[in-house]
């Protein structure tokens, strides 16, 4: 019985440590990502105007595809 309790506590400790590390990474990555997106000029050359041709006469641009996927 004591071994099961110790094993359960060990698993609980490992699980809570994993959750804390993941939460810390999320909290750290948000300001870094916000700075990268808004304060750098990395994506200024991206236009999303590359046509995706289907077998019919309808052309769907890449940006429109992203909008449809975002809505789903």
C-alpha cells in the first residue's frame, strides 16, 4: 500500500512539473511572439496572392483559403 502511494505521489509530482513547464513556456513565448509579429519586418514581403488553380475556372487565392480554414 505504501509503495502505491509513493508511486502515485511520484506520478503526481512529475505531472504537475510537466504542467508547470508547459505553462511557463506558454507565458514566455507569448511576449516573444508578439514582439516578433508586431515589431519586426519579417513578413512584409508576404502578400498571400499566389493563386491556387482548380480544375474549373474558379481561382482561389491562398489568403482566402486561410480565411476558410480559420472559420472552420
